[in-house]
């Protein structure tokens, strides 16, 4: 009878430990899913930031070209006015 009691106790301990391990596995899996989702969001953000930077650079380039063109026109007009005087 002592052996049966001990086996029953060990079985209960094993069942409890198994449930604890399953709980840890589920928690770990949940954390892995959360981390994966965060990484995906960061990758998406990185792509959006890259695209935003590219657009800002393009806009700055167009602004510089427009400014240079307007300076050129202003100089041409000034030259024409000076010539007519």
C-alpha cells in the first residue's frame, strides 16, 4: 500500500508539473507571437519611413531646381532690362 500511495503522489506531481510546463509553453508561444507582430510592424514602419524620406528628398530636389530656374529667369529679366536702358 505504501508503494501505491507513493506512485499516486508521483503521478499527481507529474501531472501538476506537466500542466505547469504546458502553461509556460503557451505563455512563451504567446510572447513569440507578440514579438513577431512587433517585428512585422517595425519592418512596415521602416519601409514607410524610407518612402517618406525618398519623397522628402524628391520634393527638396524639385524645390532647388525651381528656385534655380526662378533665379535664372530673374537674372535674364534683369539683363534684358539693363540692356534696354
